[in-house]
C-alpha cells in the first residue's frame, strides 16, 4: 500500500492538475540521429501496450543574451522534436514560466506538473514534468517538488556548495486503462560543485529506495556529470539492494557507443561527456535509446541534445 506523501516527502505543489493520455500512433521513427540506435523493427510494435517512451530535455532558459539562438528563434523546433518522438513522459530543465506556458499551450495533449525552484512557485527555473494525459493519471497525493539541500522541504533552500537552487520534481502515475503504476522523477544537478552533485545523488538514491520495489521508477534529467562520475556511480552502484539500483537506459542499449556528448553549445558538437541521462529501476526494461541531434538550417533547439528512452513495463499494479 502507498501512504500519502510516504516516500519522497514533497514540498507544496502546483494545482490544479489534469488527468492523462493513451498511447497512440507510431511508436518508433524509421530514421534515427543518435549514436548507433538501430535495432530490429520487431522489438517495438505500435500496438504494444507495455511500451513507454521517455524524454529528458534541457531546453535552455529564455535569455536575449543568446542572440540568434535565443528562445524565440528555436521554440518551434523544440515543440517539433517533442511531437516527433511523442513521449509518454517528458522532463524539461531550465524552464522559465513563459517557456512552460508556451509548451503547455503547444502540447495540449499533455498534462503538466511544474513548480519553480525559487520561493515564489511561479518565478524562476523549473524541472517541469509533462505527461500524456489520456494514457496516464497523476496521483495528487504522491507528487511534488523538493530541494537538493539539507532542507529539502524548504523552498529555495541552498546548501552543499550549490551555485544556485536545485530541485527534483516527481509524481506517481496510474495508467488509465490498466491501473499500472509508475513514478517519474525529473531533476537538474548543480553545474559547478562536485560535492553537491554527490550529495544530490545520494539523496535521490535514498528516496527512490523508499518507493516499493514493485513500482517502476524512471529518473531523468540534466545531471551535469559524465557517465563515470562518482555521482552517477552513487546512483547505478547503490549498495542498498535491488530496490535502489538504477540502470542507465542508454548504456543498456548502446554499451559501446562513442561520441555521446549531450551538451552542444548550440554548435551541434557531440564531443565531451554525456551529462543528460535517463535511468530506470524495477520492472522496466530499456529496449531503445536515442540522442536526438536534429537541427534546422544549422540552428539547434537547445544547447543540450534531448535524450530519449523506450522501455517496456511489466504488469505490476
């Protein structure tokens, strides 16, 4: 049994929230722009009711200082890329209120859970969660935002050497047709402090470990850390047992892929580390993964590439 606010101890959350969306249409693109993502068509079927698609996307905050790469020049491409992949769950980072509102208006099939990292819930960057609301129903008693600090329930709290406030936004979802449960977690780790990233990873590991082991968990975000960083090892090599160990979906599918950099600086480069990740835990098997490097006439949708994963759920309810 779940108990209200029992495992991730959320802070106050945004309301109202909407119900969910049913998976429809073609689940897989015929052409990929990722590092080695081809695999047999038989792996994924459009009618497969167990397939769930996830995207993490640092959309770069809206600032005129970006000049030709500022938000007004790329926002339509952001929407196009999201629509093309059609994730069940989308976690975005660096999302200012106007950007969240634009995406919510443009992607009306999605429900949105969003709360800024500042004291004012409607001002500042957010780690927003979008979900297909005809397929998924959010649990209003098991969702919210907390801060990566020694005072996680205190809005805008900042410790551990973070350069700025850092948050986690999460929710438990029910699949409308089956009642299956899934917890989706979205975060953005600090970009300067390694100790802060390690402490953030330990907090996430411990809180995810409190979620019942039969509930699949998807953790997505911009972790500002390479695949081999200690903070990532804290997540993927957790000592507390199978309930807390997370699997890197990209490496589960592409064990030897190279040139997997996800920060591109608006230049499309694929060198450097992969710092945007999607992890799963529990009855969720990665069957596809992608780094989307789409551009339009040399313009990229963000200074990060979006990262996707396609997973197959079991039958846990």
